[in-house]
C-alpha cells in the first residue's frame, strides 16, 4: 500500500503498510506506550479505527525486521527438526535398553 505524505509542503508517495498498534510496536521493538507518544506528537502516521489505533510503517521501517523474523522462524524450524530427530534417537535408545535389560534378566535366570 502506498500513501501520500506531505514533507516540507511537498507531497511524496511512501510505500508501506498499516499495522495494529501492538504489531507495530513489536516490529519496531518499542513499547506500545512509546508508539502512543509518537502518535500524540505526530512523529508517526496513525489512524483510529473503531477505537483501535493503526500505525503506518514504511517498508524502510519494518523491512529489516521482517528479515529478522524470517531468520528466527527458519532457525526455530531447524531446531524443531533437531528435536524431532533427537526424540526418535531417544526412543530407539529406550527400546535398545529394554531389550538389553530383558537379556540380562534371562541371563541371570539361567545362571541362578
């Protein structure tokens, strides 16, 4: 989405998106209170829709954050796969331990 913003009485089109206040705060790594202060002082473009604030963030403001989120999600997926593999290995080890314990019990019975 693009909006027109006046800077020094010149209209400029700026690409970006509207975000709920909470989501914008998360993307910018600031508190909601900080964003509300910026809205109040006019430092950030906002709209009040049905009693909720929406904040316009330019692509420049959140593009780097989107990449960070993508990298974190990728990292988490890799770790989830590692955990899945480790759980499988653990289950295999438990099965092996149970089989060996049975052999030990039979061995002890035979030599008792």
